[in-house]
C-alpha cells in the first residue's frame, strides 16, 4: 500500500503580545507591565519585529559608526565592584597608570587617521591631582580643537567632586573649561538599591547617577546611558532602570543614546554566573528600543556583546554599532572575545551584511558621510 501523508490545517495561534504590538504600531508608549510581559515572553520574533519597526521609524535603514579612540587612563581604584575585572586596589599588583604624554602620543597617530572622538574613563584613583584630568583634556584639544572629548562617568564625576571638595557643577565647569564636550553613560549598572548592594555596595548608587546626569543636562552637556545586565538582577529591575531613564529623558532631553551592556564574567567575583545568552542579548536590546521611546539611538555595543550579536542587533532595535575603539581594557580584562580594534572596513562590512546603510557619525549623531 502506498503511503499517503495526511496534512492537518494549522490554525493561526493568537499573538499574546498583540495589544502591545498595536501600541507600538500606533507610536504609543508601553507601560512597565507591558515591559515585563515582553521579558516573560519567548516570542523573540514578535519582540524583534516591534523593535525593528520603531528603529526604522526613527532612523530608517541607517546604521551608524564612529571613528573613536578609548583612553582607560588607570585601573587603580578605591572600590572593588564585584562585576569588575579591570580595577586594582592602590598598591596591588597589576595596577597601571600612564601620564598624559603617553596618551597624547598614541592619540596623535590616530588623529592622522581621522578619528573624531576620544572616550576617556578610568578607575577612581585616590591620589591624582584634578589637574591630571584637566591637563589631559587640554592636551587633547591642543592636538586638535575639532576632536570631541567624551569623558568621565557619573561615578568619576561624583568621586572628583568629593575628593577635590567641589560641587558637581563646579567640577563639570572646570572640566568644560579644559575642553570636556560630553559624558559617557557608564557606571549606571542597575539602579535598584537591592541590586547595587549585591554587586557594588560601596558605589554611589543609582539615585546619585541620575542626579549627576540631571545636573549635566541642566548645564547643557549631552550624555549617554547604560545598563549592565545579565548578573543578579531580575527582569523587573531592568524595567525599573529603563523607566527611570525614560522619566529623566522626558524631563531634560539630554541623553543621546542608550547602551545595554552584557555582563562579561571572566576574572570577576561573579564569574560563577556565566555569560549572557544570545537570546537574552537580543531581547534586552529590542525591549530597550521599545521601552525608551524618547531615546533617538540604541547602541549594539560590539565590545560586550560580540560581533555576531552586535550585527544581528541592527535588526533588533539598534541603529548604532559604536566605533573603531583602538584600545579597550575594561571589558577585555573580563574575558571579552572580540578584538581591541575594528577598522572602518570591518565596521562597514558588519553593517552591510546586516542589510543596513553604513554612515559615519560624530559624537552628537550628525552624519559625516
Ligand atoms: S567598576 Fe569602576 S568603580 Fe567599580 S571597581 Fe571597576 S573601575 Fe572601580
């Protein structure tokens, strides 16, 4: 007898996220409860489709990259955050610090290759004078007035203000006088105090991070925002984090971009937690695009997520893939498996393979070519 296959008609399954998708299609803001439902769902395709629609509404088919240079000036730090593989206590083996000339020499080589931004962050060094930072920025501006200096997380600004006994406004004014143009978004971690207490108890806390960015925005600095995920936090902590950023952005409009940072565990006290999954990386990126409706740009940060996920991220809400970087230590000391440098052809190829149109941007997201 000949085998005759039988087929059953597949009924269309109802989409449990259809009410949220209807909101995003209408350009409406989703609620914290909606955000939690997205995190609870395994329907990555629907979540990605929503994020992609918003991403294309805001940025079309463009995907941005920047020619930049990272300076991690010292890993000597008075704190010992559990997720950090970069820092060394003062006097501990493996601590490094370089003077300004060391960095200016490296930077002058890169300036010839057309970089437009210097990104400066480091540990909380207890004995450097404030003039170390202002001289470094002034030295950079003497090399090129056009170069954009994006420097010092809110954690460093808070530390400078306390160490050098100045209000935050005075600290930022003096840095601006030296040439500071904008601030990066690091040090935010997860705002919820119960998470801060588990991973970086001695650090200043989420409320202070938000306060320093609020002050910076009131002083007309543009800044960026991050969220370190994939350690001890729960989905509701991530949503709370995004909610607080969305509120501050409503109030000030001072954020340029949001960058979800996947926790890289190697050589940290939290190594037993392991790496984030690709599923979680893409879902978190997509939900941040959906939730943060008042942020123009979401970054798929290749250094923490890896090149493959960063590239896929361009279809899951991200419109920016960061930049050439040149020399990154903070994440590489935590086991990042990516190179320390990407060339412009590398970045353009990553973007083109994702079906996007590559555009070089400056630090304020003006398109350069
Ligand atoms: S995360 Fe920053 S503040 Fe915390 S230990 Fe590392 S360098 Fe220091």
